[in-house]
C-alpha cells in the first residue's frame, strides 16, 4: 500500500515530535514513522533550554504543563540539577524549605542521605499499605498510587503536616496529565515536588506519552515501524516499511536520535540506517568514520565523550552534507541528537525541541 | 619447594593421562565425557543452549538497562504484590547470562506472553522469546 503525505518525520522523540507539530501547525499533512522509544523516554524531568511556545502549548493541551524553574531540582544521584523548566510535578521541588519523604520498599531513594546531599530541611520515610515483600518496582508503586491515592494521602498526611513543601520520589503516577499530583497537593494542603527520575524513568515515560498525545491531537499519523529510505538524484522520495507499505512525501525530517534507539549504528563503521547519510566525527585533528572506542573515549568518564559527537553533519538549513560540504538530500532535514556535535552534555531537551521545530518548518518550505 | 614439585608432578601426570588415554578413547566413551561435563555445569545453573537459542543469544545481549520494559509492563502495573523491585533485570540479567534460570523462571510468566515490554525496547530485544527460552532452561 502506498500512503502519501506532505512531510514524513522519522523519530517521535522531542526533536521528531517538535518537527511533526511544526509542520502540522503550518498546514501540512504529516506522518511520523517511529521505532521503539529512545532517549526521550529516559528523560529525567529536567528540561534544559527553551521550548517553542507552540510546542509548550501543544503539550499543555495534553495536560503536560512545563513550568519555568528558578532553582536547582533534586536528582536521586544526590546532585542539584539546574534547568530551565520542568513538568509541574517537579517544578515545586524547592529544596531550601523542603521535607524529603521516602517510601519504604522503594530502592534508590534514601530520604536521609538525599536530604543531606540536597541540603534540604529534613526527611522522613513512610510505609504504604500493600508494600510488597520484595519491595516496590517504580512503575508498580506509581500505578498503585494512581489506584489508591486516598491511602497514600493517609500515609503522607502525618509526614507532611508541619511542612509547606515535601519532596517525593518520581513515582506520582504513570499518567502524564499531572492530575494525580494536583489531587495530592490539594488533599495534603502543601506543595509537592517530585525529585527528578533515573532509569527506569517515569518522568521520561510521561513525556513520551505526552508527545504522542500531542501528535494525536494535531492529527499527525504515527506509524510504528523502522523504515528504510529510497532516493534518487539527491532527493528522498519514499520510505519502505517492513510490512511492504510505502510512505511517499515531498520532504522528510530525520530525527531518529543517536545510539539509544538506533539512529546511528556504531558497530564498526558509523552508519545512518534510514537514508544512509554520511556519519563521521572529527576529534583531535583526525576524522573517524569507524567507532574506534580507544581513540573516541575520554578516560575521564565525567568529561564529554568524543564518540557522542558522531552524527550527521548539516548545512545552515539542516540538510545532510558529505565531507565536501555538498548537500546529500535536498529535501531531508536533520534534527536533534542524530546531528554531529550533539550530545546530552552539550544539548538538552530545549535545544532538541527548537532544532526539531526549525527542521519541521524547513520541511514545509522545501 | 617439595610441595611445588609435587604439584607440578601431579599436573604433568594428569595432563599425560589426558593426552595419551582419554583423548584417543573419547570416541569409544559415546558422549560420557560430555554428559559428565553437563552434569557438573547444570549443578551451577548453566545449561547448554540448542542451536536456535545460540543463534538468538547475541540479540539478547543488547540490553542497555534503560528499564523501559519494566515501565511498560502491564503485569507490573497491575500486580504490585508479586512485583520484583528490580524488575528491569528480568531482561538485563538474562541478557548477560542465562544461568540461575530457576530463580527467575516463575517471574517471567508474563514476559513470555505480553507484547508491551518488547514493543518499547530501544534495542529490540525479543523479550518474549528470551523469557520462553529461560523458562525452558529452568525445566
């Protein structure tokens, strides 16, 4: 079966979703072709950088509200993370006067040690009904809190009684709409801030679902598949899906991410599997088109890793180029962490969103 | 000094015994050596894989411990009383080593049937196939 669109976006992470929404808002017929979730679904909750107003509004329409943050947010590794914005459930986690509350049976969140590292006011641990003998899996706890919020309120009420702000682990429900967070705040009569998340990250899962809901609301068709591209004469024409269907489009956005979900394959030579765009990384005066782990790994693990800078190089309009600077595809626009020079250390969610938005507008103009 | 000499002598004796008698006679032992090896390994929780599982195992090793499978799992969301706190290790542990199968086989019952976890795996591990393999090894 052959399906036609104006713009086809590969990838449904932050960059891909932003591109799709930008194109849809400009009146284009848009499809998103996406494999399994990638780095976006592992998002901690800390939104670095800005966010296009229309994307923020689209997310808010799904119930996922991004709020500006003017103080560092608590991370379960013990650090205080500076960011520009966060979902409403995290934004209230102001540390100075906060009471950190852990939940018995949930590993990875020791309230006492975290309160000391975060320099919070105080700490406590509560026991919930039906705590499993083996402890809580984060998603099990989140789903339990959604189902039995009244019992959670009862357990938290005593711990929260004398405090204006309490900080909880990132387990306030699986849904992305923030309704549970609002309900608990109202019931407890205090500000509740969720700490940031670590894998398995519920904040990331909520963002992933919020983006999908925003795409659905914008009537963007989402096709769950990994696609290969077909091209001729410097233009991409269509994408072949594994089931034999073909997606044709006037222009394409490539936002498949870097390594997490396979946007770049680094087994031996670097490879971009969808369109075969050239991939390389420049490091210390050399050009690498093979993932040489010895040369491309900085021994200081906390430093930016050269391997993470590999990606597709682009021109000023975000079209992929080869080493000579020639545009490889006139109608393909590259966005997000698949780009060369992009890594989580250097670019955050906001940069990916803006880059995706720009790519979506370019795709419409192409 | 004498202890070291004795150890070397013992090693040399058994090596000679192995090369001069056991190796030439192996075809006549009709798999008894292999059975003895498997019996010793099985007691430690290691089971030989058949050709289909051996062919599939490299894909199992792709787990990057993101935990998305644990978040997407509908059984974990619905049944906290039976949930394991480090649920993502159902895939992460098995992706590195297929020993200790009996410890996890019972918990893998939903993993072998439900598609939700497999659908969200970024590295496309065939979780259902892996869970079924582990449950088969545990029997």
